């Protein structure tokens, strides 16, 4: 099986995609990768990235400034959603290839996959990414944003006030994404009508989380079945029937450490 690091990029408007292999995820290496993208004939005015340090370092920021590009960072767990969809598409195609060829080697066939993505009709723009040009961009814009595409009558899976856990997506090279939900519990604070719909969350202390979350990233809590697990006991106070423990809850930040009566603690 091939093990390699790649930088994936996709244009928000045209959906045109690039994948460039990296030696590592340092700033200078990423700069060289983006120079390949920027000299490919398609120039962007804005770049949206996740919070990875490879995008926040002085080397990458200097390149963005030099190229007169605006840089935005997203706090979403799924990062930039357009690229996330691209990665999902590539992984699906890879696993079909692995199954058909009985191999886990993908380096040699990756350029063909990217070519296929760029030369296939994209559902949202109703054309091939490679065919989007300055001449037809107005038509593509109307396909994406005309009134008939405005999200109406959104059906929400979660209600405001619902308690949920957040999915931590495993970044290993596995078939699809395997959700691993957080221990910490959050509350739905706002529903946002997008396609698909997204939500704002706040923690049990009332502090709002940065970014928004998709339904697939959330798991509703069934209160009757929920058990708060203890990571470790920090202190003890009291005697006899009045013993209390200061506990750190598994998966929660230290601000939620609290004193709990010994009678409310049980072994699982």
C-alpha cells in the first residue's frame, strides 16, 4: 500500500481540482506545491483552508500576499467542504480501483482520477470543471445561485436545544470515514438553512463553538443511556458518608472539573 502526503485543492466556483504530492507538511514544501497549482493556468482570488499549521506559517502567508490572494481559515471539523467532497469522491474511486485490480497502490493512478474528476459533469454546475471559462462563468454562476437553487423548506434532523456529540473523523487511509464521537456533550444553539443544513453549537458552560457543523458530524444524545466517564480523580474531601471527589471528566476540558459525591460514582 502506498503511503504519501498530498495537498488537495478545488476551486469553489468551477470545482476544478488539483492534487500535489508533498515531501512533508512544512511551510516551504506547501509553498512549492501551491506554486504548481498557481501556474497551471487557473488563478484564484481567494483561498479557504483549515486551521493546519502548514497554512498558518509565514512562508505560505508570504506567497499568498505576493500573489495578491485573500486567505480565509475555516473552523469546521470537515474543513473546507468543497475539498472534503473531492477527497470523498477520490477515496470512493480508489476503493473501486483497489477492488478491481486487487492492489492498494494508488500513486500511479491518482493523476487519472483527477483527470476524470475535472472532465466529468459536476452535479452542482451542470458542466465539466475543465469547461468552465471566463466566457461562460456568468452562465455557471446562474446555475449555482439563481432563485430556483435557493434552499427552501429545509428539513432539520436536530432541534435547537438538542444535546449532541461531535464526530472526530479518522484521517487514516480507510474505506470512507469512520466516525469517532467526542465524549464532551454540546447543545444545538442555531439552525442554519443551507444545503445540506448546518448547526451552531455551544458547550455545557454556554460558550459558543467556532464554525458550523453538518448533521453527519453530530450524534444526538439519549439522556437515559448517557454515562459521564471519569478520566481521573484529582482530589478527595470529607469523611464517612460525606466523601466527595474532584474529578476530571473524560473528553472534557479542565473548566468542567467538578466535585462529585462518592455515592454518585460507580464502576463500569
